[in-house]
């Protein structure tokens, strides 16, 4: 059997492309349940803001804590035996949260509507960044939903929380469903 | 210079082995539908190539029912991983010698 250098190069490129697809697909499939979980949390959180606006701050804190704990548990369950503690995930989440808290509560003095727009777009910025390393779908999710949230901020009137529940929560669930089959 | 692996050399089988060895050895493997998407092969074609690789001892095939549907999972065996590694090394050697 004779193989030319060009044929060998083409075969190796094929191998590398398949390996990259498998790794990306693995990341998407492992992320899908987490995205759907956060989609459900976003839907529930925004609908509860509509129903009981006075409790929105406490409600979101509880929902975020629950979501972070559930995400952490899912990451632990899927990691191979002896794998390292997912401290990077916890660190990234804490950094985003502290950054958001400093700007929204201490420096920015945001109103309720601004807070409702700021927090999801802050974390969606993280998804957009993750897309640079882990697959374009994360970037599309981060940028696409951020654009829709900004649009809702300006044009959804009194129905901004409903807009967020449908667009942001629904977007996460749909993206999670797509990633499950990627 | 080492020799090519005649079993793995075929393009679809090369893709199958590349996909399966991209996973860690402790991973459960890839299901048939996912492999079909990754390799771009038809059902019959993919099945025939998986059989060929299984006969060579390069992959392990397991069948189970998940949610009442049959599910075929394919996983690279240790000898398959080694053979794929040798074949890739052989291809790199060709390029290095050019």
C-alpha cells in the first residue's frame, strides 16, 4: 500500500476534524442539562417577579443559590472518579457574582428594570466568552439572548419580566435541547 | 518505516476510530446514531465497518434497550486504541519524510 504525503495529510486533517467534533459534542451534551436547569430557573424567577415584585430580590438570591448548587452537583456527578474538584466553575461563578453585585448594588445604583436586564446579560457575557474556547453555540447563546434582552429592556414596556421568562428562560431551554442532540 | 494498518486505513473506519479514541478509555463510548452523524456514513455502511473493526478486535459493541428503544454503543478496545495510535504515527511519518 502506497500513501502519498498529500493523502496522509488529508487523512490526518480528517482525524483532527473528527476529534474536535467529538470533543465539542461532548461539551454540548454535558452542558445541555445545566442549560435547561437554568432556563427553568429563569422562567420561574421572572414569573415570580411578576406575581410578587416585593420578594424579587430574595427570590432571585434563593433561585441562584439553588441553581449554583444543582449545577455543581451535576458537574460532580458527571466527572470521572478521582477528577479534580470543579473549583474553576465555582470560582468563575463567584467572580461574576461579585462583579455584578459591586456594580449593580454599590456603584451603579440600578433600578429594578436595569437590574433585571443587567444580571442575565452579565452571565450571558460569560457564555459568549466560553464560546471562544468551548464551541460557537455558547457564543451564539450569549450574544443572541443578550441582544433580545436589550431589545426587551427598551420595547417590552410593563411586560419585561414576561419577556425575560419567555426569551431568556425559553432560549436556555431550547439551546439545551439542541445541545443534547449535537 | 512502520506499515499502515489495513483495517483502519479505510476512510470511514479511520473516522470511526478517530471519534472513538477521542473519548477517554473510561468513557462508555458513542452510540450508533452519533457515530453516523460524525462519520457521514449510511446505516448499512456504518454497520458493516463497525463489524469489520469488531472482528479485528478494535472496537467493542454493546446493545441495550433504552426507553424501549434499541441502542447500539461502540467503544474502542485497548488494542484498537494502540492500533489507531500506530496508524496515526505512520501517517505523520510519511509527512515528516516528504
